[in-house]
C-alpha cells in the first residue's frame, strides 16, 4: 500500500514538471506580460519598470526564467542564521508574487484552494447521497414509472450546461431572494459567532453545490443503475436468496457493495470535470475559489498566479485519482493496488 | 451498414425524433439568413429589452401586436392594442444564400412601412437586436463547431491511438504518456491557458478556427486512448496478420482493416462527444474569450444576458433562450448517441 502511494507520487513529479513547463511556455509566448500595464502607464518611472524586469528575471531567456521559477519552488531552504543546526532547514515554498493582488502567490492560494476543495467536497457528497439511492431505486423498480421519470431527468441534468444552470440559479436567487446571489460569506461574517460563521458559509454553499452536483448526479445515477442491474442477475444473488436471506440484506450487503465500485472509480474522473465545472460556476456565482482566481489572473497576465493555479489544479486532480484508487482498495478487498499500478 | 442503421433508428422513436430535431436545427442554421427577419447586428435603440411580441390569427393573416414603452427605466412594455400584419416571403435586407447566391427574400417581414413596428419573436436585447435572429446566426457557429471539432478529434485520435495500438512498444509508450499528460490538466484550465497564449484579439473568422483547433487539441486524448485499446485487440486477429503476411503497407492495414472495424465505435463516440465541443465553445464565449461582438454565438449571447444583470433584477427571461437552445441541442445529441449505441453494441461502455 505504502509503496504504491510512493510510486504514484514519484511518477507524478515528471508529469507536474512537464505541465509547469507547458504552462510556462504558454504564458511566455502570450503577447505582453504582467508589467505591460506599468509600461503603458506614464506615471510609472522607466527605472522602476527596468528594475522590476530585472527582479522578476523578465530580461532573461525563457529557460532561465523557468529555472528561476523552479529554483524558488524548491521548498527546503537552508538558513545560516538559525540558532541550532536542526532549525536551519526551513520549509518555504515560493511560488512567486502576484502582480495584481500585490501579495505572495502562496498566500493567495492558501485562501482559494480550501474554498474550491470545500465546494468540490460538498458537491460530491451531495451528488452521491442523491445518486446512489435514486440509482438503486431505479434498478430495483426497473421499467416502472419512477425508472422512466428518473431516466428522463437524468438526461436533462446531463445535457444542461453547468454555466447555464449557474445563471439560472443566480436568476432564481435574485428573483426569489431566498438565497445569496454570490460569494462565500456575508458582509457581517467577521462579527458572527463560530456557529453563525458555519451556518453563514453553509447557506452560501447551497446553490453552488446544487449547481455543481446536479450534472454529476445524472451520470452517477446511470452508472449505479446499470451496475446494480448487472449484479442483480449474478449467481451469488440467487444463492443468497436461496439461502433465505432477507431481501434487504441481499440488496445492501450483496448487490450494493459490488455495484458501488465503479462509482468510486468514477470519483477520479468526476473530480476532473468538477474542477472545470467549478471554474465556470465560481466565476458566475462569484465564489472565491481557484477557478475564479485563474480566470482573473489569465486576463491580467498575472503569470505566477496562473502557473501556480494550473499546477495546483493538476495536483488536485492527481490526488483525487490517487484517493479514488485507495478508496476502491478499501471498499473492495479483492483489488490489489500493486498490480493496478 | 448505413441503411441498416437508419432502419434500426426508425424503430426507436426517441432516437429518430432526436435525429429529425437535429437535422431541422442544422437546416435552420444553414438557412438562417432566410429565416431571420433582420440582420444579426442591426440595432434599434428605441426597442431595448422589448418582450416577445404577441401574435394572433385573424382574416387569414398573422398579426403582430404593437407595444408601447410604458416605463423606460424598468424596461416595461405594454401592448397598445394596435397590430400590424406579417407578410410571407417578402423582400427584406439583402444577403447571400450559402454565401454565394444573392437574395433578399425572407420567410416573413412586417407588412408596414413604419420602421418602428418591429417583430420580435423572442424579444430584443440591450441594443434592440432581435434575439430570434441572433439565435439563428449563433446556431451557425455553435452547431458547426461541434461537427468540425469532432472530425479533427476523430482523425487525430484514430491516427495516434491506432498507430500506438498497432505498433506497440516505444511508440505506444510515448503516445500514452502524451495522452496522460494532456488528461492530467483540468480541461478548462488548459483551454484558458491555450487561449491566452494565442493573440487576444482576432477577427471572428480567425477566432472561430482558433477555437476549433484549441478544442480539438484538448479533446483528442481521450479518444486516442480508447482507440488504442481497440486497435491493440484487433492487431492480433487473423485478418490483420494475414494482411501483414501479404506485405501490405502499414497505412493500408490501418485504413483498410482496422478502421472499418472501428467505424461503429467512432460513430457512437462522435455523436456522444459533440456536445462537449458545443459546450466548450459556449463556455469560452461565455467567459468572453471566444466569439466576439458583433458576431453571435449562443455562449456569447448568454454572457451578455448575464452581464446586464437586468435579466436577474427585471426578469427579461427571453434573454436566456440561447441556454435553452444549447440544452435542446445537447440533449438531442445525447439521445441520438444512446440510440446509436444500443443499435451498434448494447454492451459498449462509453
């Protein structure tokens, strides 16, 4: 198990480096950079621009810039001035400086990534808690009215673009006034009690969660139904019934446990589309997450923010896939991780 | 094979209905200039946020109600009680059918001389442009991007996946690493980064090509992976070995022996993945990075509707109609794809 995790992490390193290189090249090739606005501004002294160019290494060729960026990324530093030798190691990840926000990128990501992870997490939980029961019910009552209606709804949910659903949700929130139209917290958030803070965030999360989760529900429900039907016809289910096990035990202990596996595998894929979907939903619903950050940064050519955000997106994707594999191994003891790698 | 497919499709009413719907939509896009009453960029500032006009039937003609602007600040329009008739196959603004044949006949035009009397089947937007017209013109971009994008993707996916699966070994290894690399970046992030690299401002036609290329560049990876798996299993079949023994060239084996065995899969996969391209273009345009004004695309129209915020506060629901159009198109492709898959191979997992 441990060796599997280590191996997966090691293979992720070259991939991440390659992604960083690609994004770096894309940003480098893009016309203009984050100092373009400063250069065009007459009030900014030329010397300052030149000095900034030197500081950020913009006058160097691209491979030197990339190496500089990578060098700063290396998290383990050496501090000569520390009191004891064991204190001299310091963990300091420098992802660069955000030109438009005027803060280090690390600080920026530290506030944005938890927000996106929170939204992804609530959406997945929401999707699963609806998709699994619905899929099971549709499979048990195959070809019933409920099955047909849920299949129809699943089609609709699969086909509605996330950003359109988000626009509709904002429309709904604005018209009804029942939900906030955006953001993660209210204005008075800072003055609330801890319980009040929690409730405030939960209240703001409802609409984005529903929007992001809706499209996932449909896909998962269809997978769940198909698998459940497959296992319902399996021999061991006949055996269980022949033994005289109660129907509830047959359904939940024998069929459901088997049918749920592909859903866990789909978790990895779901995470990928979740991140992309979150980018749109965050921008429309004004949710302060990674997607909103990367979009803003791209428009402002805030190079280091873009690179860090895309890297973090890719990293989260890989971790999501790893997590899915581990979950699968935990849920299904027949799976051997070593051979799966 | 093709005839058999159509016959089978006829037996599935839902799938067939989806096919008919799609054909109608593509026809509407092709004949947009004939169906639309106004040029797509024609403004009428006196008619901002005009609601959909009411129609009624009397004396063998269709009449259009005339509206008065009751409250310009709130964009409130009320019927004035008067009406004007519609003329069928009347002459209107000149255009070129299929981009070639000059014509000025339109399906319908208001039969009045007063330019203030306009017909808005789906209302008007901020600058008084006809939403119905823009929806039709937008369909040209939004619908064709799916077809062109998927063709590029399928060709690339087949070449890379087919070659990787057929040759195996080192080619396979590196092709699959490339695929994994592309799939490791969240799709929309990569889309945005690619878009940012390629010059900020293009003309509409160039932008269109650019979007297709970007979407295809990201989309081929998944297809290539599946085709590789399929061609890997085909490679060891006797007929491929026989062809190899006869000394046929690799290209010929790929196109004559492997491709025909993949057509059914490719057809289903293409139908089911066209929505991704339509949605991708809509998302890019929605974010303001795709098709630019004054051209129309469904995503762009939605983004304008959202920007105004008036949609939310004052309830100009008709501005959301492009979203409904995307929804209907995507659902039709999904239904058709599922029906085709059931015909071709019910056990296929996509």
